[in-house]
C-alpha cells in the first residue's frame, strides 16, 4: 500500500512538471515569437536552404577549373574481324624478282607480268580479343568566362544572403503585426468584459428600481438590449481571438493546434506617439541592397559574354595500356603502353553573330538594371515619407481616441449618478453607454492602426 501511494505521488509530480513545462514551452514575448519564427517558419527555412544551395553552386563552379581525372577501360571480342580491301602491292614485287632472275614456268617459258593486272588483297587486321585501360587527365589553364564566373560566385553568395535577410525581415514584420493583433483583441476583450460587468450592475439596479416602482419597464428593456448586444459581441470577439491567434501561429511556423500565451502587454508598446522620427536611409534597406547585388550579377554576365570571345587554353594527358591476342588466355601476356600529353587552344574565329547579339543583350539588361535601381530608390524614399506621415496621423488619432474614451467614461459616470438621483433619464444612460462603446471601438481601431504604422515605419528605417 505504501508503495502504491508513493507511485501515485510520483506520477502526480511528473504530470504537474510536464504540465508546467508544456505551459512554459508555449509562452512567448514578441522577441521570442520572432526568434521562434526565424527557426521554424517555412519561408525562412527555404531561404536558408537556398543559401546552402548557393554555397554548393560556388564549389561546383570552382571545381570546373580544377584538374579532371577520368579512368577508362574497355574489352572486346571480334566475332568477325573487319576485312580491309587494299591494293595488291605484293604480287608486282614477286613477279619483278622472278622476271629479273629469268625464272621460267613449268613449260620452260619466261615468267611475265599478268596481262589482266592484279586483284586487290582482302586483308584482316587485328586480333580476336582486345583490351585497354588507362587514365585521362585534363587541366583548364585559361578561360575568360571561367574567371568571370569565379567573381560571380561571390556576388551570387551575397545575393542569397540578402535574400535570406529580406525573408527574415518579412517574417519579423508579419509576426510583429500578428502579435500586435492578438494583443489588441485581448485589450478589446478586456474593455468588453468591463462593459459587461458595469452594464450588468446597471441593469440589475434598474430592475430593482422597476420592481419598486421607481423606473419604467422601457428603461429595463433598453438596457437589456444593450446588454444582449455586448454579450453577443463578446462571443464573436472570442472567435476573432482564436482566428488572430492562429494567424500568429501560422506566421511563426508553429502548429495551429498548439496552445499559445503572449507575455508582452500593450502597456509596453502603447507609447508609440513618443517614438522619434529618423531620416530615411534607403541604402540601409535590404531591398535596395538586394537589387544592387542583382545589378552586379548582370554586369558580370555582360563581362562573361565579352570574355567568351577570348581563346581557351587547356592541358591534357592520356596514359593507357593495350593488349591484343587471338587467344583470350594469353591476352594479358604482353601489354603495349601509350602515353600522350598535349596542349589545346580554342580560338573563336568566325561565328554566326550569336555571341555578339548575346553580349549586346547582356549590356542592355545591365543598363536596364541601373534604371530599376534608381526607380527603387525613389520608391523606397516615397515609402519612408508616407510611413512617417501615416505614423504621425495614426499616433495623433490614437491620442485623440484615448481622450474621447476618457470623456465618454466620464459622461457615463455622470449620467448614472443623475439617473440614480432621479434627475436624469434612462435614455441618457443608454446614450452614454452607446457613446462609450463607440469610443472604445474607435480607440481599439486607432490603437491597431498606430501599432501597424510603427511596424511599417521601423521597416522603412531598415530595422
């Protein structure tokens, strides 16, 4: 019995520990959510894989200029050795010797050259079995396109690094916006909960007044309608919260079914109107750096086309051994070595004009990229100024709506005091409740717009 009690106690402790670890595992501040996205968002993971692919591509390009060594081996059997028809150079020599030595035929007549000439010789060259094996070695000595390609590999690596940085920035922006959206919904939920609590008390008091003959039924009905609407809105807001939380999980690369608790509070990010404005630095934007790197690649492509007209020099060598025999068992008894070393030079002389037109196209594309860079610079400057203006407007709107909400709260407080003292009507209370609810909605909208404007402004600063 004691053992069972101890085991049960141990299991309870383990369950509590696992539960606490599960809760802690899914608690995120904004920075933690961003860090999680940097490791788990699929777009970021693919950008990291693209960077690794570029590193392998660089090594592949470098390997083109390294020595290339290939082994080779072959073995064959001729079922029919090829026949070669050649002029008969043997018979004239034989007849010439016989005639010179005055040799006579069996009839005692001197041998003479055949009147009809000589038939060709059908000869078979080679053996039934042949085998060879060896090594081919080649080394690129000079190729202008290859040299430009080596320069392009470094630029290509920079391009993938910038692309990764851009993807990470986009992920940061998306996670931050989604995180703020959840915080804003939470704030709206808090305000609604406070409204429901306050309105329920007012409704209960009004019902008590009505039951004691100090209020009319229409007063109760008006407050009941408002209460029902707020309760329904609260239920809808709970569903909105689930949607915004799922959007945040998606942006983070977190499984949708996971539980998520946000640790940051809106109070920590509400002071957006005090954020100082900075001068725009277009060159610090990763988008600008990315296009500039792409332009550098286009320039190198133009140079590659120019260098492709230059001669290409390569060294080569072949080392092999060959065996020939009509008897397979004796095929390797004697091997005949062959060794060749040399230098090859390829010089473009006359072409169809293809390379010329390719070079012109590359030059025009490069010139076009210069215009694209200037256009992007102007666009980023415009985006920065627009973001600053939008931020100022949003921050000012948030400040105004915050004051309006405070005023609406005060109006409702006074209206309830007057109503309780019998010098005000329930209609004033209902109107004040409606005005406060509208002010709160406007405040929530202004709050979200200000936070998003802050994110966009940070983005234009290259932060």
